[in-house]
């Protein structure tokens, strides 16, 4: 399973990558700091899971909309808590196409544990949840 981590923060990306590799040796993790880097990986790889970090140049909602169009069968996980300050609610992120919203303060290990069942799915696409879940630290 290919996983894309789209987050401008280098340390957060590295911590998530390390946590995911600890729980599943069979997933390939790709990192992107911005939309341009993500586009490069999206052109060359199919992704089952995309982790979307906070403070992206396009904004979280537009990034989710863009990725949902590019990857209709992918599981989109938003790691953000800034939506409270920008007038964006979890409902906006759900309507945009996210499957899971976790508080950015949630540890990478907890996120990896949440995603572990999805990482073990092979062969068939991940069933996209009809309802969005919001998880807090």
C-alpha cells in the first residue's frame, strides 16, 4: 500500500513516516511538503491513504477537494486543529471528502495504530467510508 504524507512540516512528516513503518513494513511512504511535490508523486504512484497536514498553502479544505478528485478511492486523513480558528468546521472537511479528521496534537503512533487495519488491505481498494470520523488527542 502506498501512503502519501502531505505536510509542510519536515519533522511531522518524518515522525509519521517512522510510525507507519514501525507498524507495517509493507507500506511505501512518500513525503511531500507542498502541492507541487504531491503532484509529482500523484503522477507516478497510486495511493490508498493520504495524510494531510495543517498549514498547507492551498488551505485544508481545497487540498481535500483536490485530492478527492485526483484519488476518488483513497482514504483521506486530515491532521488539523486550526479549523477552529479559520471558521472551517469538521463538517466542511467531511463535505470536501475527508474520511478521518484527527487533531494535529495526536501522536504519530496513535495515528499509525488507527490506520493499521487499512495498511494491511492488499489487492482491492480501501472501502471509502460514507461518514467521516473526528478523533481528538
